[in-house]
């Protein structure tokens, strides 16, 4: 998948609109707790500063009520962090396409940086409103998309805005290029053996990705709540564990297809079961085939961790998307944590598919040991499903 690159785009002394993903987590006091997404955009912004551009940055943040300003969803903490990282002043407009934003954008000089307020303060952003797309495009001469994390969304600042720029005046930023290139290589030219570790709560969320991965991988290791739909398809008693009864047949078909293709398909052999979904629940380690009635599996067990360790020993490329259990609760996070350490210690290309898995490896403290951590959970999942993202398609050569 070849994209229009920022390096091929004439941005010298131009007014450039860069769509970023600054949707970072905050604590109760308004402090940024993880600035990875902001730091990921710095290389594109600095490149434009070196090209003497006037830079307009735009991003969404949080989930504000559409069309309504809310102080807690303001991008002011992001503006402060950008100032620290870039060592230049970052002005924050008080609106998106209102009088303040338009006035500041029109006066913006080369080498200056303007951050628009939260895009989702505009009701038309998530609706891909044509008028909003046109108004955003009118602020600049060149459009750069560096927001991989929202490139699977048909939003005004991601998809609609591209219609107002020809191929000479729009391109992908360095982060977007890196994400697309990494997943393209991963899916089409992986170093083998290639294993996919797939977790998360439901099969329905990963069904298309599993189907698309099957012909491409050598091994699939399943964990998380989705494992119980597969275990039930094999006829095992899963107690009160999470299951999608309407997908049991599909789960069976996936396992049969894996067998037909010669793909090794691994399921948990033991689980940490609890009486209830609670941190103070009684727990016990049980065989995956013998979960007691009324109990539910909430994490993979010790034997499964050791099995997966052995399975991964000869692997040269590993993709991990989805935790192995309810990692938000410490009692049910041990399986995910141990898999994180196993993957981090591998002498292989290790790719983490964003979202919860990215949060997990950072929480465990092994994020620096991974070859690549995607900045977009939903976007990376759609790439694994074989889809072309709405924010990427207009930037393809």
C-alpha cells in the first residue's frame, strides 16, 4: 500500500493543516498520564518547522457532547505539553472554525504553531459534515494526516477534508506512514514462523481479523473472554464464563479452517475461575475443560502461560492484539502480565496492536522492549481485517 508521503509534498513555507491524535489519558487533576501519542506526532511537526511552515494542528479529545464546549475536554493540557516537547510557543484557539480560529490561522506566520480546540466541539466532525470539512480545509494550503488512531473513522477532519486538496497538496505524516508500512510488512512479508496472540472479551470484535489472519500466520494463540466461545464449540463446560452463543458455529469453522491450512491453533488449557466478576471474589485454578457450574473464567492459568511460552520459542514474528484476561483487576491480570514479559524477552519482531494491549505493556513496564506499538487499537484491528481505512484511502497513490 503506497501512500503520498509528506517528504514528496511541497510544504516549504506553506500553511499546513496536520490532523493528529492527541486523545491522551488524563488523571482527575487534568494531568496527562501517557503522552505517547503526542510524542509520536513530534517528528512530523518538527519536519514542518524545519520547512518553515505555518502549522495548524487539530485533534479530538475525550467524548464531549457534540457541538458543546466543555472545559474538561479542552486541549489546553496538550498545548502545554507540545510547547515542552517542541520548544516553541503553541497558541491554542478558543474554537475550531469560529472567529478566533479563523483570525489566528489567517495571521499565522512561518515557524508558528496553532492548535485548534477539540474537533468534537463541532457537531459535524463525527458526521463527516461537508461544510465543516470545507471550513477546515480553507484554513490551510496543505493537508497532512498523522492520526492513525482515527484513520478508521469517516470524520470531517480525516476523510471529508481530503476532498479539498489535490494529490500535490495532501500526504501522510511520518507516524501514519510508519503504521501502515509496519502492518503491510507484517501481513504480507513476515519473517516466519509468524504467530498471532489474540485476546479480548469477544469473538465478534475479532472475527474478521481472525479470518484474515488464518492464511497468513503459522500459529494462533487465543486468550481472554473470547476463548470460551471456542471452548464451548469443542463441547467443554465453561460454567458462567462469557460466551457468544450465536458465534459458536463460526468459532468451530475457524478451528476447522486452521486445521485445513495447517495453522496451529492454541486455546487455554487452564483458567483462573471466580464465583463472580469482582476483585474480592473467591478464585481457583481449574482445567479449561472443568470450569465449575456457576463459576467464570477471568484469566488464563499457569499451565497455559507455560504452554504459550513453549509455543513462542521458535517464533520470529509475533503480533499481539488483546489481553489474556480482565487485566484491569489485579487479581486477573497475572496471565496478561506474564505473556507481556514473555513477548518482551523474545528475540523476534514483536508488534503490539494498540488499545488495551498497548496500555497493558506500558503498565507492566515492557513497552520499550517491543519492536512496535501501534497508536490505534481500532485502526490496527481494521488493518488486520484487511480493510482500507477511510483516512488512508484518499492518500493512496
